[in-house]
């Protein structure tokens, strides 16, 4: 319920580590939003990286899931030194108000495999080329800090980190991985909203606390961006 409240009115949302029953709750609680989701095993079981959007603002043009592996089109394939399948959910959306086409990639990288994260960075970088899209958004938990080789490589393309380019940031610095207990510890920043083709006016990591705990072990990151054609 608290996660639903936190995301209910954002235009586009990317989630990670979503289990089937949690996804069912999202479907029932957010009837005004459309959802694209596929699980890491491709059979409805296991975790997913859903993308959600406001149905009244966007039309879906295309959707697909790719696996973060050498054979990225093979369902449930495991890449490099990862210990489980990792995926990228990809949608192309038509923004009704401006006519802009937005390509959204939402992913969750390996928490143990450094080689897998570096290779995932290369895959996401190639998939994030704008092509016919006006704006590209790359969202996700990458299990890598900004100074890491994999993030620096990803940002050596046209993608920009909303944390760095936002005109205003809610705090001078913020981390995103905290654990569930709000003990005042600012964890590393490993969750990102990356942008190509749009300006960012604001970004923040939100602290939602219920019954003495964060509603997630990562702080939700949001950004306000312009979808005007460049």
C-alpha cells in the first residue's frame, strides 16, 4: 500500500525486485496506470523490473524484455559472472501532449558479478541509442557507484545522470541504498535515472517511513524532466 502511494502519480515509473504477488497488487491498486513486466525466468516466476506509466498521458508503441547476457535474446540466460538471470525491460511510449517518443529502459544489474555489471553497462549503452526516439530514459538499480568503471562507461555516451544535471537537487548529496532501518546512514548511490534528449529541473531521493521502517531498502529516486522536442 505504501509503495503504491509513493508511485501513484508519477508519469513513468521503474521498479526492481518485484515478485508476482507484488505485481498483482500493483495491477489492482493502480488501475489508471499501464504496466509492462516480464520475470527474469520468462515464465511468470521470479523477480521482475516492471515499467509503469500513466495511461492517459502515453500510448504504448513497443515493449520487450532482454536478458543481460552474451545471448541477450535467450530467455533466462545468465551472463558472465552473475549468479542469476538479470533483465532489462524496454518500452517505447508516445507522449500524447507533445507527440514525443520516449524509450524507457529499466534494469537491475548483478549484485556480485563485476564482469557482469561491466558487460551490462555495454549492453544498456548500445540499447539506449535514441534512433527514432526523442527522449531516452534509463532507470535502475545498477549495484554500482558513480565512480565505478561501469557507470563511467555508461555515461560516456549521450546519457546524462539526472543527479548531476538537474537544475535543483533536494539535498546537496544523497545516497539511495539504506536498508530498511532509518538509522541516519547515507548509503551509496547505486540507483539512477539517466536521460538523453531532455532537460532535468529537479531530482530527489525520497524518505518514506512507515511504522519505523523505510518502505523499501532503497530510497525511491525521482526526477522532473521536460518532454518538449529538442
